[in-house]
């Protein structure tokens, strides 16, 4: 087991390294940089001033030198300074993390709470109108653009009851109730979307397991139907569901980009879009790496859970 | 008939009550908090001198003071409405060659340091990039406002003299702009990018990036009894729909200058009839820039044809739903002092009957060798922002009617200015915000030879002479006439055909009192005179 | 080319049974998987709308008309008009073309490319497989939208760039699916038999292994198509996707729509519905195809 974890961590690190090069390269590919944007907020361009600012920000050095500098900074725990805000990147990123994390976790909870029971019902009542209705409902969530759903919710609210959830972030310590209201709608919107995949996997793995011989045997032995399902089947269907939850988590973060924008929540995802538009390299690079780390760690955790739950699985064919 | 005494008493009691309530409606109340809309996060914090965007200037207003400002309780921005902030008195001397300010005493910076003439000299030496300036701005967009300043003298702590190279009556008004606050001499200018040390009515308490800016009342503000409010919050909401919904739902009390279109205002009014909506001009114009250094737009006839082809009234109707007014290069009356009158506008390209205008355009193009057999294909660059794109789409349609095939090219904000600067464009639509309704600020910035904001790279000796001439003209009537001639000339040269001047439907909730929008989005919002009635 | 699980094919071949015709297969599919049939129908409608956009539209989708600003749905404008007076119905119809082109192109590009990588990686195995998988991990380590965002910003707004930006995150996902399929097929007896007979690897890979990955490949494509359409919509909504003047459903929902939505809810309603229906159709179809083509999940 230990070698397994060590191997996975090693691979994870390699992957991160590769990703850092990809992100670094792509960003530099993008036309225009922070200096261009600073000038555009000034409404003019001056080549002499431009050179001075580039020097100040270290953008005049060769690209590979900048990359190595970034790597060195990460190794010493320094995330660099935001080009736009002139402040340490960590200082700016830190308050965003709990918001996105909370939104992601709440959405995940909603998606599991919605997806698993619906999947079970759908599997048990396979091919009945209820099954179809539930599958359509679930698939609708997957098909709607999450920003559209969010927009419709907000505009509908303000049109009908003249109220919208708070547009400034309310922390739980400030006002728990208001905070709950603020996070409820976006988590529901995102969670509804993610629940589709979980429902589908729950349903199909449950169906598969239900066909297994030993289930039939248990039934033949006379154990009551629901006991059979809930105890035996669910235990074995957990495996793929856990895998999917892990995949979903990464998928979620993508959806959070637009949700945070529409609901005006100060999270990582929304900030990332801004930082990309501003070519704020330190912020974009470090944020993207952070997201990548979260994704890799969650994949690792899921794989480990998988390995723990199913002793037949091991790394390497 | 004798009225009973009870009725008498009742009537007089009513009269007293009525008088009292009327009076209380006028008497400002102290205390309270306001939430103002902020359309995007501050570009460079509170470094007003390093940006040219209202995203920085509006939320910075409460922090700073100018030497002089336009009266924040009156709408019109004229010389008569100038009010002293850090300057108590001022006077022109030596035939508008020297501008003397007598500064206010006992004014403190937010960190407790005293304000003196040193701060004024520091600020303006830095702005004009004087050779011995103690500090330098990283980006200095309004350097050309001060090219005429020879020296700034601060002989004693409460007197400042601006010595000019030649008479320039317009300089005073330029100092009243929201873009001309006074920086502290003891603070590194770069520090304004992250925080704000000013002398203004509010102290900056917290700037949570991407979320809001919080201000608290400055107890040591030089105006006794001001500000009325205890605190302010500028709430950052980038998403347009969410922003409007927040205003409608009462989570925001004040709209962002320039962000409320006519249609949005109608919608808001319908949903919340009590909202107070004031249509004002923004001092923001839409115009067309053309690269005058390369074909085909180096040819005056082609440029003029473009100007003729665009039906200004239709554009205002289509792109702004009527929320704009036609005008030439100065903001038209009654919103601006210098603008041409309606009757003079009618003679300019794009204002007459559309068929005549189009015929004229086609004639001009034919003279330039462009016919249906030899059509003109150009690329229209526009910023990747909805309003720009809408306008460009409209213009492209108009150009199609006279035989110019333009295809749209979206340019990201990051690139557009550098591309314009390098001349890597043919034609594009553009937005120009004027910091103040003063021809010197306008023409030196946008039409002078070699000015970095002169995106068309238009250069005409004749026009330069006209600009210089009007800048030195001391007689107001004569100057008006000179500026009128300048406007006509610039349109005749089609250097930067002007399309319209935008209106803003500034919206506040009814309990917000004393917030008077100006006909210029950059010069109001000091917030010292604003109070809450609830 | 419809494929059936190997056992049935082998059996029917060896028994000399005739293969059922295409129409019969289709009819059988519709009967067994009504939801999938609906999905297929939606996709066909979208496809036809895209192809015949010019004929189906009532107005020029980019022509503005000041007098008709924010007109209600009616005989002039079936789905109303936007603030510039452009006909929503025509824009939705032409938007189908844009969404379909971008969605299909990026899905096919990413899936084919990824599929080939997965096929070779899975078949060859060993070090090549290891390295390829790591590279795929790198690309897959980021959520689809985030990667597409960065790519889109890097490349700039234009249709080919958007296609590229969306296709790249699809490559690793496609590679993973195809590789898994290849790995399971590789060990199958008939492949061993082919090798025993002496057929060259390449031939085996493309002649025998590839056709049997078609099932998962088709499922993958339809699933990714939905994602691609959604990502394109999100990118356009954020301002980084398909640029003007091409009407894009996602961009129709940004800025102007939200601003005027209360006066003219049709601005927000119809493009969103269009996106939802298109993705819904592709998901339904994909689900049904997976049920049909993936032998493990075939109904008893």
C-alpha cells in the first residue's frame, strides 16, 4: 500500500510539473500582457514608460528565467506578487479559498443527496414511467448551462419578489442565516447539475449488481426485497459511485466559474477569470496549480478509496 | 360664518406640522450607511493619476480633495459653479498667466499629517513631469494637460502659484476634474495603488479585492458638520444582470455613473416606481477612429464618406435606444458649454436626410476611385465589449449601404491601445471620456499632433494653430466662436467623426438625498453632501 | 456501421445468419430506447436547422432595426427581438449552426485525436503507454472550462481558436476511454488468434481492435458533444468564445440579455432553451447508445 501511495504521489508531482510548463507557456502565448492592460486603463501607450514597467515587474527577462524564478518561488513557499494589485498573491488568494471550497463541498453534498436516492429509485423501478421521468429530470440538470440557470433564478427572484440573495459575501460568523441563504441557491444550481452523473452511475451499477447471482440467491432464500437491495446491492455499488464523485469534484470546479460570476460570490473561480483577462501571471499560474493540486489529490483519494474498497485493484498492468 | 375655535386650532396645528415636515425634508440628517454600485474592481486602486477610468476615479472621490471642484450640489459644470476645497480663494493674475491659490489651513491628511502647499507642488510637479520632480508616476495619462505650466511656486505653506508659459484661462477648470486630486507629498505615489491617504470626507477602511471598498467618516474633515454619512461601501458586481437586480432589490442604493441605459431605467422605474432617475449627460462620446497614416483612410474623401454614411440619429435610436444626443467634438448644449447648437449640427455630415447623406458618401467614394466594381474592403476593429460590438455592428451595416464592406474584428482590451498606437488597424469604433468640459483638455488629448490619445494619428498644422489660439483667448465670447469653428473644422476633416454623446439615467433610491449627478461622470461623487432620509 | 457485442456477431457469422438491415436496427432501437429516440430526433432537428439555417430564418440574423428594439414575440418576430432589433428566432436558428459546428468540430477533433492516442497507447503498452498516460494526466488535471478558458485567452477570439480550445481538453478524456476499451479487447481470444496466425500488429490494431472500440467511441462522442456545446456557451457568455458577428447562443445570454431581461424575458429564455435542448438531445442519445452498445450494461 505504501509503495502505491508513493508511486501515485511521485506521478502526481510529475504531472504537476508538466502542467506548470503548459500553463506557463499558454499564458505567455496570450497576446498582450499586464503592461498593455495598465496602459489601456490609462488610455494611451508610451514605449519608454513601457520598458520601465516591464523591468520593474521582471517581464524583460528571458522566458525560461521567469519560469525558473516561479519554480524557485513555489519551492520557498512564496507565491509572488500580483501584477494588478501589487500585493502578495497568497494574500489575495487566501480569502477566496474557503468560499470556493464551501461552495464545492455543498454542491457535492447536494449532488449526492439528490443523485443517489434518485438513482436507487430509478434502478428499482427500471423502465417504468417513474424511471423515465427521473432520468429526464436528472438529464435536464446536466443539459442546462449552469450560468443560465443562475441567471434565470436571480432575474426571476427580483422580478417576482423584488429580492435577491445578498450580493456581498456574508461570512457564517457574521450572519449564519443570511450566509446559508446566500450559498443555498448556487449550491443547488451546481449540485443539481452534478447529480445527473451520480444518479446515472448509481442506477447502472445498482442494476448490474442486482442481476448478480448472489442477489438472486438471497432473494430465493426469502430475504425481504428492500433488505436485499439496501444491504447487499448498495454496498457493492458504492465503488463506482465513489469514483464518479471524485471525477465530479473536478468537473464541479469548472461549473463554479460561471456560478460564482452570476451569484457574485468572491471565490477562486471567478477571480481566475478576472486574472486571466488582466494577464496577472502570478495569480493565474498559482491559482491554476492550486486547482490542479486539488484535482490530483481528490483523484488520489478516490483511487485509494477504490483500492481500499476493492482489493483486486492495484496500480500497473 | 364664524369658524369654531377647534377648527382654528386644528388648522394652525396642521400648518405648523406641514411647515415642520417640509423643513425636516430639507434638513440633512447625520448618520447612516450607503451602498454604491461599482461596475468592476478598481483598476489600480486609488491611483487616480495613473489611470483614465471611472472604475478608479468614482470610488476614489470620497478619499480625496482637489484645489477646486464643481459644486457637488449643482448639476452644471461651469466656472461660476467652481467651489474651493483645499483652496479657499484663488485668482488669475497678469492676464491669465499666473494662477494663485490661497490654501485652506488646518486641513489634515488621513494619517494626521498637516496639508500644506508642499503637497500641491509635489502633485503637479509630478504630473507635469518637471525635471526636478521628487516623484514619478508609472503611467501618466494626463501629462499633456500641464504642458503650459512653466513652474509651480510654493513660497509659503498656504500659497501656491502656477506660472504659465502663456495665458491659459482653461487651466482652472481642468483642476476641478475628478482626475485632479491632490496627492500627499509624504506618501509614495505607488502606495495609492493599494491604499488611499487623502484629505477627503471619508477614510478608506478596507478594500477587499474584487468585492468592495469600505469607507468611514473622516471626523477631522475641514468642512464642519460634513460628511453626513457614517460609512460608504462600493460593491463590486461585474455581472450586469446581477448588478441591476441588486439595485432593484435595494441592496444597492446608488447606481454607477454611466451604467444605466434608458431601457434599464425604464425597467427599474416600472419595478420600483419610487426610484429617483435623473437623466444627465456623461461627457462620454462615441466616435470613429481611422488610421490616417495608411490607405484607404489617409484619403480625406474616404474618411468623409464614412462620416456621411453613418446616420447619427438612427444610431442613437438603435444602439442607445434614444439614450444619447448628437453633437460634435464638444459636448452639446445644454449639457456642455462649448457644444455647437442644433442648427449648426444639421450642416455636418451624418445629420441630414439619410438618402442625401448616403448619396454624398457614394459621390465622395467615387471621387476616391471606389465604385461597386472596385469596392472597398476594410476591417473594423472593436473592443470585445457588448456596447462597442453593438455599435460596430451598426456602423458596419451603415457602411455597407454606401459600398464599404467592413468585417468585424474583435480585439481584446489588453491589445487595443497598443494596436492603435502601432497603427495596426484600419477603422474602429471608440469611446472618449472627457475629464472636464474644457476644450484644452479635449483637443490637446485627442486631436493634437503626436498626442498618444490621438489614435487616428491625425495631424494638421491648421488645427494645431486653432487649438493654440482658442487656448489663449481671454474673451469668453470670442473663445466660444473659436471653439465652434474648431469643432466644424475637425468634423470637416473627418479626423475622428463623432457619433453621439451618451446620456446616463442616474438612479438612486428615494431616501438618498443630496446626490446630484453632473453632466460629466468623472467629477461628482465626493459624497460629503449626501445624506440618508431613512 | 452498427456494431454488436462480439459474441452475437461471432455466433451469427458462424451460424450463417443474415445481419439485420439498418432500418430494422433503427426501429428496434426506437422501440427499446424511446428516450434515446427522442434524443436522436432532437439532434436531427438541430442538425437540419443548422444546415438549412438560411432557409429557416425569417430575417438576417445580424441586421439591426432600431424601430423594432425589444419587440415582443409576434407575427413579425416569432421569438421577439433584442435591443438592437435583431430577430431572436433567426439568431437562434443561425446559432444552431455555430454551436453545432463548434461542438462537432471540437468533439471530433478531440475524440479522434485522443482516440488514436488511446488506441496506440493501449495497444502498444509498456513505456510508451506510461509516458502517454502521464501527458494525458497533465491535460486532464484541469477542469474542462478552466483549460478552455486559458486556451481561449491565449489564442484570441475566433471560431477556429474556440474549436481548438475546446478540443484539447477532450483529447485526454477520449484517450482514457478508448485505452480502457482497447485494454479489455486486447486480451480477447480472437486477437490472440489473429496474432497466432501471424497478422501484423498494425493490422490487428486497426482491423480488429478498432472496430470494437467503436461502441465506446460513439458513446464518448455524443457525451462530449453535449459538454462541448456547454463549454462554448460558457466561454461566449464570459466573452471569450465565438466572436461577433456570428450569433452564438452563449453570447446571446450575456450582458445585454441580462440587462433587459425583465422587460424582455424572451432574450434570456430562448437561447437558453436552445442550448438546453441541444445538450439534452445529445445526452439522451448518448445514454441510449451506451445502453445499446456497451455489452456490460445491456438489459437482460
